[in-house]
C-alpha cells in the first residue's frame, strides 16, 4: 500500500537531504574554515563551494548518494500507518530516477545491483512506536566511505569511562582521512552490541553543536571532540585543527558484564531531512 | 603555489610539482576505479591516455536528450587501487592521479620512476566537480562494468582545487600527517589518563 501524496513529499525530502547541507553543518564548516589555513582551508572552502553548487543546481552534493535510511517515529494512533512502508520504498525508487541517486543496492553474494536502491532490507527503515497520532520520518542517507569507519567495541567494564574515551579516540584517529573528515562522530554506549551501534547512528540526527541534555554526557561530548581535534589529522586527513565537527553520545543501561561502545561516523556531507505528517494528513518537509 | 595545468601534461611539468602545490586541470581526464584498472591492464587503454589525468571516481551520470551528463562526480578512496597502481602508471604514463585519501609506498615509488603526482580532491565535493566538467567525451566498457566502474572520458575546465599530496620527489603529505599524529597521540592518551 502507498499514499501518492506522501510518496511525492518523501521524494522531495530525499532531494532536500541530498542537495542541501543543513544550516548547522554549514555554520560549523565556516567556523572551521576561519581557524584553519593552507591545505586545510582549501579543503573546507571546497566543501562550502560544493554545498553552494549542489543547492543552486539541485544536484546531489556527493556522488555517493548513500544507502537510503529512514528513522520512523510513529504515533500509535496515527491513521495512515499501513501506507508508510510502501510509500517509503516507492519514494526511493522514484528518487533514484528523479534526483537522481546512484544505484547503491548490491546483492552481497552475486554483486548484482538492483538499479533502484531497493533490495533486501534496503532502504533501511527503523521503526519506533510512540504515543500520539502524528508521524515523524527522519532521513539520513549514509555514504559508504564513512559507514566503513563504524566500529563496535565490547570493552571489559573494568576499563571504565577512560577506557571508553581511549577506544573512541584511537578508532577515529586511526581512520584518519578515510571517512571524509571533518564529520560527526556518533557514539552509543551500553545496551548491547546492536543497540550501541543503533544509538550511535540515531545520535547523528541531532544538529551539530547540540548537546546531550544530561550535563556529564554533554561534557563528555565536548571532551571527546577536543581530544579528536588535538590529533592534527585535519580536514580530509591532510593536517589541521579540525578532524571532527562534533561528537554526539547516547547511552543505554548495560549488562553488568558488558560495556559495548558503538561508533558510527558521518562524513562532513551530513545529509539530513525530516518529513512530519499530522493526523489530518498535513505533510511538511524540513 | 597555485597553477593551471593543460593536458597533455609533460613529464617535466609533473616533476616540477611539489607536495602542497594547489593545481587545477583543463583538458581531458578519465575515470578509473578498481575494475577499470584491471580491464586496462588486461586489454590496454581504450584511447590514448599519455599525459592525461586519471580520476579515481565512480560518478552519477544521466542521459538527457541522447547525451551523457555528469550529475555528481567526487573522488573515491584511492587506497583500493594501491595493489596495481604502480603497474598501471608504468604501462599508462598519465601525469596526474586525482583521488582521495592517498596511496602507499608502491605508488609513491612509481610516481618517482614515471614522473607523476598524486593529487587530492576534496572527498564528497561531487557537485563542485560536476560543475567543472563541460562535456562527457566518451565512455568505455559501460555495458560490462556499469556506471560507477566504467571509464568516463571527460572534458574539464579548471578542475580543482587539487592539492598535490604525493610528488615525484618521494614526498608524501600523508607521511607528514602520520608523524604529527604519532607525536600528538601520546599527549592525547596522557590527557585521557589524567581526566576523571
């Protein structure tokens, strides 16, 4: 089942995510450019020029238009629940032709590309049921280069929070220029193997510069950001003060014997958009 | 130093470039990723490539009114090509490699031997790259390799900014950044140990 009007708006949201860099990321890149010089500044200026070219031409910022990812938060009384999945899948097919997107859904065994960004479990749709009668769909198209720099650490709890910090910093620094820095480091701590990585990915939905509501977690985010930026890796790994734009941390309670740490990296081309649908069917794309 | 190079680029021009130079390219470049490298090594170049630039890139391309148009064309990770790039350069003496992330020792040695530079193009800057591509001149092996892996021959105008990060004098910016990092990492670890 699908809803034609919703499909249209979802295609518009995919286009928005792929072609317009969110304001918070633009501001962060401009601030970084102001404190850098030489090769590092050349990179940041190219990123900003690229954002302009993509927005003005309505073309994807990066040729790797990513795996289409949808984080759906739907109210238990939302009337159009049955048409959401079908609409999302149809929107991905259409956006592949219309935006256009690079066909990025490949069979892991045969190597065959489906050609329309739709395949087994892809687009990736995460579902959460909440109270209420409206629906929020967050789009987070995610490129391969940065996703390849994700990591999971099942740390012994005895290493404590300093062990967690060291694992995160060593991993991000070890990736150097590979994930297209300066990006956003999403971290999930606790839960379990899968949940820590999922929390890391969900944390990427937060704007750059936003802090966790709990003070000690917020302080940890800033500390990790500063530690990573002390590495000297810099924009695109060519040296400089800005290796990441921000670090976002989310947590879940953990098993007494486990300390999972999930790291999900988002490149500087931090593509995001949101579709909000109210109970009367009014759809808004931001 | 900033300069514009026009293809075909001579060996002397390539050898004149140093790490840190920012260049733009005008003329002809062609894309080649993993599969295209293998194909060219096996079957030879599908057109004359001497003096051109090879671009590690899998573009988004659209056919409109019977003509190919580059939509977005940023660089891909060059490290994947390390396993055969030295043989590629010896067989096909292009003068500039365009990619991201840098390459290893085997390629660095080949750059010295053949007279080539590796230049870094900002990862993710696919729209900016597309704007500097005026025309798709040709495409080779599209049916066999598919859109991202095919060899796209592109007319470019002031394509860049490209930063020379590995030159023909044995210098690599990645080695320099690596050294800085190994100096800094100890301080970072000490800061973590001292924190609460």
